[in-house]
C-alpha cells in the first residue's frame, strides 16, 4: 500500500469497562471484518486503529479522537470505520458543528 488513499482508519470507544456491550477489541474486529468485505484483505490488515477506552461520548476531548481528527485533516487515510455511530459521539448533530 503506497499512499493515504490505501489506508482505512478504525475508531473505537467504550466509556468504561463494565463487562457489558462491545469491548474495544470486539469493535476493532467488527470493523476489520467490514473493511475486509468492502475494501479487501490488504486494507483490513493495514488499518490504523484509534481507541478511546474510558472516555465519555459526551464530548470530543479524547486523545486518540483528537489524533484521528488531525490525521483526517492531513488526509492520511481514506475513510474512518466505526462499529456504531455513537462511538464518535452520543450527539452527532452537535459534534458536526
């Protein structure tokens, strides 16, 4: 894979470890499975993972989220895949403004 158009980012978030719901690892596995189906094996293997465990979805002040946002502005990957949209934020409309 030669350039940023060949890289897919995965973002996963879990506000706290409870033993319930999807773990960070399960979310990443689901995202890789989707990437494998939609883009191919090489994209799934080379995906860049951004994780936020222990951070609330109520705000965007999460270190890996900020790192991913900067990378997106720099066009270092082609797309972001999440297992569920609420991993980005609980309130998508307020996050996009």
